[in-house]
């Protein structure tokens, strides 16, 4: 019976992949569940088709990002993607002070661009750290963790919106996403440092 295939060596830690996927779907939960009501409230419109446009742009942008941006094209891709998500959420939050449909649409598009790259990057990292014959199971586990965190976060944001306001829920999403991005950067940096330290130093021969 052949031995199971070993996982390929990779500098990217598996936890960085999970964090990237979590950030991707936490933002998705926020945008899909709350952004239409948030936009309708701030823009003072009863036509929900307009504030729902950022959700459409978010999803289309996420799809396009995965096709237009080659894997590993961005430096520190899982971290960069998360900061793009945060930038998009921040733009959406700014609508509280500068009511503008254009700003809301821009926020949805930017966050979606980051979401597409973040989810793809996370799945790539987790797959790279898993033996080939376990890729399907790893992908299912990755998706389950990301979706579960998205569900918990969405319920939490909804509770904040109910108790306080939708604006506070959007700001809370930023507060949640920033530490996730920072943690991802830290674990990647440590993994890179460990990989560098583990590289054997070439011995210089002193014999003629």
C-alpha cells in the first residue's frame, strides 16, 4: 500500500490562509446583509434597487478580480487583499458623513475586489500546505470555517445594527477586519523568518 503523499513545503502558514478566507466572507456577510439597508437609510431613498447596486458590484468585482489578477501577483497577497477589503468597507462607512451613491458603489466595488483575491489566496495557501490527495477535504474545511465565521459575524453586525445603528455595524466590521489583517501579516512574517533560519548555511571548505 503506497504511503500518503506528503504536503509540499511552503512558507505560507495554513493559518494565514484561513484568516484570509475569514476576512473575505466576513466582508461578504456585511455587504450582502446590511449594505442595502445602510444605503437606503443614509441616502434617504425607498427605492431599494439603488442601494442594492453596491452588492451587485461587490459580487461582480470579486469575480473579475480572480480572473484579471494572476495568483501571487500582489506582494503579500493575503494581507494586501485584506487591506483592500478594509479600504472598501471604510469607503462605505464614509457615506455616513458624505452621503453619496457613487461613494457607496465605489466602496462595494473595492471591497469586492479584495474579497475575490482574499478568498482565492486563502484557498491556495491551505491547498499548498495539504497533500494532493487531501485537497478536496482541505477545501471543504476551509470553506466551512470561512462561512461559519461569516455567519457569526453577520449575526453580530445585525445585533449591533438593531441595538445601535447600521452605521455602527459597518464601523464594527472595520474594527473586526483590521486585527485579522494585522494577525495575518504577523503570522506570515514569523513563518518567513522561521523558513529563513532553517536554511542551512553553506560550509566553506578550508582544504586545498
